[in-house]
C-alpha cells in the first residue's frame, strides 16, 4: 500500500505524491534551561512547561505526470501562509497543525519523469486525536465527570447557552453574563470568547490568568444556570 498525506484538506495523491513515514515516530523537545549554582552538586532545571515545534520529514516521491504534478504541488505548498491541518495514512486517527516553509528542492530524474525529495513541515508538538474533535452535548446545567484518556492536559472548546457559572475540579471557574437567548463559544486554548465573529470576552469573567483545562484522568465539571452545554475536548498526545 502506498501512503499519502492530507494537506490542508488536499489529498497528496491528487499531485501523484506518495510518502514514507519513519519521521512520524519523532517527538518534540521540552523547553528547559539548566542552572549551575556554586557549592551545589548537580544542575537546577528550569522548565517553561511547554513543548517546542519541530520539523517533521516525509521522504516523498512523484512518479506520474511529473512536470504538471510537481508544478501544482510546489504552488500549492508555497501558497500556504499559516498553520494548516496535516494528516497522514500512517496515523489515520490523528492530525497535526503544520506549516510549510521550504525550500522546495526535488531530485529529478534525467528524463524528467519522476522525483524524490524530503517534504519538510514545521509542526506543533501536539498530535491531536480525532476522537477529541467530537462534540459532546451535556444538556442543561448539572455535574458531569469527563475522562481525559491521555497523559496531557487538554484545552477544550465550550459552547454555553444562557447565563451561568462553570467550575472544573473545584479549582477553575468562570461566569457568563449577557447571554440570554444565545450562546457563547469559549476557546480555552486561544483564551478567546465569541459568538460567531462577535467578540464576547467582556461577557465572560475568568479569575486568574488561565482558562480551565482537562487534566489526565477524571475531571469533575459543574455547570450552574446554563440551559444547554456542549464540549469539544481536543485530546492530544505526542
């Protein structure tokens, strides 16, 4: 079986492009610093509590309709100006956020019939699980238990109808106001609140400097006052 990519919704086989996947088993680096303190043995580790982007390399080849396909692929890749969704057939239950920087430098056969090259994407550290894209309807305000199946904290998207208060694991909470008869989406990754294109940050009060996260294992969610609740958990692994 030949393996392929889905790049920003486009199937790589539409360009005659196929890949192999040894690089898909790579993992990101953690951002840390070490400090040496005089008179103390060993280094002090200072962590920024984040994982870094890294380059994901796919050995790739095109072996049909070469000149047309290589031109279309080159223009498609270099027209992407921000992060896009990247999937591969090796891990069909996952996706990544990637960007393509280049350069684009294929090794072309003498008769211009085929090319082999490394396709390099700079990717965010998360391998998002497609199961985490499924939106779960929780109904009216109540207490729920939600299990995070991974080893990493997840930052969900919440859609809340009506006014109310949300508490997670008795620690993080926020209050929504001016929301009667409509909904507000709260993106806990971007720390943005909106209804469609309308900014709603002023209608959501979040104590502290962080939005709620779903910890590994069981999480207790308490909603008070809302008429309907939806959550998209966005599970991820590395």
